[in-house]
C-alpha cells in the first residue's frame, strides 16, 4: 500500500520538527483511510486538526503551518460529502 505522500510526491521541506513530522505521518495515514473508504474526508481532516490542537502544535507553530502540513498530507485525496 502506498501512502498519500508517495502517490503525490508531496514532501515537507521544513527544518526537522518531530511534532510536525508526526502530524504529517498521521495525516497521511488518515488520507489512506479516506482513500479506502473507512473514514470520510472531512472527518479525517477534522481529526488531524483536533490532534494538532490537542498536542499544542497549532499554538506552537501557528495555524497556517499546520494547515499547510495537512494540505500536503491530503493533497490528491478524493473528497466526499461526509
């Protein structure tokens, strides 16, 4: 199984930041679950965002960078109405 990042060639080119790397990896896993139909697109993105809020990542690096990481992870993922 290929990840969303492998399918799209998306990469995060930021300095090494374990929390952002983890957010990206987990978001790619959620994107894969969207692709196989086990979770809806909006639910997956909301789950990733809530995880970033809970971990304090949004407060630490700002919402724009978190949104960018999520966009990289979910790029090319089919979007449905759920």
